[in-house]
């Protein structure tokens, strides 16, 4: 049995960032990832807004560090705008700069020089005598003083310790994504499609990643899926109806894959004994746009620094100061989205009077007078 000070369970962006930071700080640590190749297959858009576009949170050290880590991956395709098609009736062309990354390559670079195990899954976690025992499916056993649970939503670590969260179907989405060759899609833009019929409670996306390859997907809230909506069928419908003609002559280059996306804001309990939940396991996703890579990585960095200082209360404190306010704003804007889907006739009227500047701030999750009112 091997003893470590800290074990990171799950090596997606949040877990890889946490393990990298632990290594930098000289903390004796180990990462465990069930996939043989972390970050693959890709089930996200791989889109990153430029740091200047979200300066209201990148002023914090954790987000700045996260962007330094993101810089380990090459920028595949730069964009200078986000085009939003609302049911084929209204087009918003928003000036927001960003780029796509190779998510798997970023994780690979983050893990370089760290001690980690791939292709093995945690099957049991036991807490006794102030120490965690972690057992894997391949028969390995470890002990650790701290665990960073970066194992997605819902967290297996939480379930194994008997502290799983009860999910509200309004606060969880299923995202499905497929890689496609899209010769008709502009390479300098991100495309979003919103429709009460084809994207209930969410939106569809086409996100170029260079050489006319794109991530094409749709995210749908669980409550709509429980009502009989099938996200895979909706994605196929969107490809068929071909909004704006951007999928003309498109060809599928892989399988349609899906994942759970927590869109209910930061979890009320972020720690348990010496377990720290980060990334999707902690709800570090902006509910208004589904973005989560920078905030997930920042949460992993904060967790590592709290362990280095041997004070996990610092994690809760810094999350509340550096990340939670922005996610709370996104959650308040999501209430507008809920109202819009349930009152589409009002939405069509509002679209004609909402200033483009305000719409841009809402999509980025930036504070506005509306977020203050909706709090």
C-alpha cells in the first residue's frame, strides 16, 4: 500500500491542473484517471474566451494561473465573434474574442512530470482514523491525507463516501457532441442556435477547431429529457435543418458522445473531511453558457494551494471570492432563459429591444443591472 499526502481522482482539466499545481508546490501527490488517454474522447466545444473578455474574473490569481496552464496547448482556431441564431427569426452577431484548444493535448502537457496512473478507476474510498484508503479496479491500494475529487458529475468519490448530492432536473444538462468536417462554417466565428423546438432549455453549437473541423453539439436540460426529448435526435435534427447553411456538405468524423453538465451553480458543500470537490464535481460551470474549462482549472489550482497550506477552509473561502460570484451571475441569467423558453411570444418582442451590448454581457456572464435585480 502506497501512502501519499494528496490523491487527485479524475484527470480532466480540473484534476490535471490540481495535480500540476501540487507538483509545482512539492506536495507528494498522485493522480488516478480511469481513461487510458485523459481528455479523450472529447465531449465539449473546447472553446476558451480570451482572458480580456472575462476580466471580471481573470483578475484573480487562480484564473490567471488557469490561463497560463491553458497556454500549454496550442490555439487551434481563433474567433472574433459569436453568432447567435434565435429560431431562425433573429440573429445576434456579438463581438467576443476566443479560441479553441486541443483539450486532450493540454491535459497531456499538464500531466508531464507528475506521478499519475492511467486506465484504472477508483472503485472504493474509505475514510477511517483521519486517513483515506483508495482502492482501484486493478487492485491497487493507496492511502492519503487529502483527496481532490475531480471525477465529474455526479462524483463517484462523493457516492462512495455516502455524500452524493440530490439532483434537481432543472440543474443538470446532457451535452452531446460530434466532430464534423464543416467546409461551409466560417472559421472566425462561433455559432450558437437557440430554438424552443430543437434546443429546449439549452442551445446548439458549431465551434471550429481549424482545418474546417468543428465540434458540433447540443446541450439540453434534464427536465426536458424526462419529458421525452432525446438530445441525440435533436442533434441529428439540427444537422438536418442546417441553420444558416453552416452544415452544408458537412461530414461526420466520429461518434456522437454525451456527458452530464451541472448547470445549477456551485454546490453548497465543497468539502467533506479532507475531500475537496473541484470542476464539474463542484458545479464549476457557468449556467448561462455552459463554459467551464477555466473555472474548473482554477478550482483545481485553489484546491492544491489549500492542501499545500494544510487548510482546506481556504478553498471554500477563495471559491466564494474568486469563482462563485461569476457562476451566481450566470445562474441569475439562466432564469431569463427559462422564462424565454416558457414564454416565447414575449421573447420575440424582447429581442427587438435588448441592446447588443447587454446581450454580449449576458452571454459572457458579466455583471449588469439585470444580474443585480435577479439576485
